[in-house]
C-alpha cells in the first residue's frame, strides 16, 4: 500500500469517526430533550388535570420561566401544553416504566406536587427514564424531534399509523414539511398495497418484500401535465416538445416517488434488434439495486400496458442491466384501475411489475392541497440547487 493510499484510508477512518461522534452527540441531545419534555408534560398533566393548579396556571408558569431564565426558548404556554399532550398520548410508556420499578423507587409526580418544593422533589422530572416498550420502536421514537412528534400527534389518531410515521421519519430523515406531506398523502394506507407479481418473479423473497414496501399504490402527480403523456404516436406533436414538458415536471415527480431513487432520464431510448422503444421514466433504486421503469398512462388500466412494459423490462435486463444489479422492475401509473382485476391478470407475467394510480389537483381535497408545497417556491428551490 502506497503512502497516499495509507493517508486516504486514515482520513476516511477519522472522518467516519468524527461524523459518527457528531451524529451520536446530536441524537443524545434529542433524546435528553424528549425525556425532559415527557417528564415536564407528566408533571403538568397531573397538576393541571387533577385540579391542584388553578385556572391560567400554565400561562403564569410560562411567564415566570421567561423572567427567571431570559432568552429561554421552547417553553411558551403553548409548548408547555404540547408537552402535556406528548405525555398524555404516550402515557403507556410511563405505565410500563412504573411497572418495571420497585416500590421503594417508585415516585409519582402527583404526590410530589403535594409535597414541599425541594430539589429532591423535582429531580424526577428530568431524570425520567422511558423503558423499552414492546409495542413501540423506542430508538426511532427518540430519534425524531419534538416538532415531528407534535405533527404526528396532531394529525394522526390511529396508534399503528403513528408508529408508521415515527419509523418513516427516523429512517428517511424527514423534515417537518416532508412529514406533513406524507401524512396528507395518507402514505400509511398506501404502502405495500399496490397490485404486483413481485413474489412470483423476483429471485429472492427478501428482494420481493423490499420491492412491495418501496412502492405505493397511489401517488400525487399534481404537477405533471397528464394531458400530454400519451401523445408519443401522434405525428402532429413534436416529440421533443412533449419530452421537454415531462422533464420540466419530473423533478417534482422524483420528490413524490420516494427515497433511494436516482433519476436516469425520461424517454429512455431502447434499441434492440433494430426496434426503437422509449421508456417514459427510468430510475435506479439504490435499496433494491435495480433499474425501475415507469410508464405513465392518462386513462384507466388496460392489460395491454403490461405486455408493453414486459417488453421494456426484457430489453433492460438483456441489454442495460449490469452484472451486479438485480432484475429491472416496472411500474405502471394510470388514472384508475380495478385492483382485483389487476391482481388477477398480472400474475401471468414473468417480469416483476406493479400497477399504481395517481391523483391530480382535481382529485384532491382542499386540506391536501394546502399541505402540498407551492409549485413556484419548489421550482425556485430546485433551480437554486441546480446552480450550486
């Protein structure tokens, strides 16, 4: 090994150690903050809900905290109430905690509130330890920020759905806006439900299950002009114009499609045996380690779409796929489909394919439209990133 290679290796190892240390430090701070907020929320809940404090107590406490600790952020009366909600909605964690403690160490904040104010009495607020609770992914729970928890508690009522969004925030490092969009799109009910033949056609069952969980059965394509998608065979339409129209909007589509997708290009040209074919959108998915061909259709699902897509996948596997890659996967995005029918007919095809539907602005509720980012702001952001 040359000296340069030794230095490269040393730099990489040290850099990795530094980044891991920084990540651990940030994560520890977040965990401590959540524990603090949970403990404060418990203290406020017991005292405010049981009548020990009078009306307006939370507002008064917030104002006094601001005077006692000038510049303190995050402890407005609104946030104190959020902390109370945070505790009350995840109270089962505290119940499990108390069951795991011996009687001599058990200390209830309601009892502490009735005792004299002392350092010993308020210490449990910030020393609260939330245990491993069998139904909750604790690592993910502690990994995401308090604001993310607030959004999930405020917009999601189902317990399993809350756990889904907690896991997704942690694994995909969601921003708060990304979380809001995911909830507005109801991703919980659209994950792993698209009609497909992955289990029958992918060589490894693990790969098949990953593929099932990668794709949704419905996508929001609000920014794609679906009226121009199926004009490839019309000679009076310049193909280049149509291609430019799709690529202009495909950036937004990438944001919608999900994590680990790298966009290769639109109108991807396949030339096999002298036959010219064009795939609407071609991606590579890092998690699945395979090419993903996406065909966009503006109408209802037709069985002919599967035959067309299977032909594309055969050529991709035979002429484009690298030796280390898994077989290509195809997705048809159409305006509407009969799921039971698609599930039945797709099983006879030998290439891994799935069928999903999409919504446009005409199909979305006002609540969902408000949750989506402004298209002009999104374009400015993306254009700015391209110029960096």
